[in-house]
C-alpha cells in the first residue's frame, strides 16, 4: 500500500550557472508513516520519500539509521523504477549510524517521468513497527535539455 505525501521531500539544487550534481535528504519518521497509513505498517507498504523530477538522474541514494526502530524484525528496500535498485534488504532494526550499501550491480537511474524514490518494507515479522527514523538521501543531476546556451 502506498502511503501519503507527508514523508515526501521535494528535489532541488541547481544554484549556479551550468549543471551540477545536487544532494537531497529527508528524515523518514516511521511514526509519521504509521499515522499516515492509519493502521499497522506491514510488509509491502511503500513510503514515498524523495520526489525526482522528469529528466533528473539519480546518481546514488541510500539510508542511514537516525533512531533505532522498535520493530521486532523487518527489512527495507529503497528504489524507484525497481523497488530495490538503491538498497536491497537493509535491516530496519539496525543501530543508529548504520548505513545501507548499494547492491553490487547498481547503476544510476534516469527519471523518464516525474517519479519518487520510495522506501518499501520488504519483510516484517514478530511485532509492530511504531517508532524509528531513517535519514534517506540522494545525489541527483538535472539532465533535461540545456537549450541553446547549454546552461
């Protein structure tokens, strides 16, 4: 089930002449996701976290545990077109400061339409998840038509 937009961070970042990679982050509070859904979080729940405009390439994205969760056992994926393109099977109950790694076959992803980077609860067992925070980040680049002057 896809949740609401309270967790969605807008993309931004072109601040000088020319195109440059830019960084976007948000902190996903699982209590907010739980409130948005209105019932217990479950496996296959999809939480939109970062908006990616059409024509922007996601060079990399990841998850860091900000505050450890109270859930018994659960894993999360982070992706766009493919649900786990950026992070696959990250232990959602990791201690604060643990950072997810990209899968070995990772490639940057181009948004061919407006899209979101989503966190999906891949597995959940042994109890409800009601608290915990993840810092989710992405490095993106605007690859839309630069026009005549190339800016």
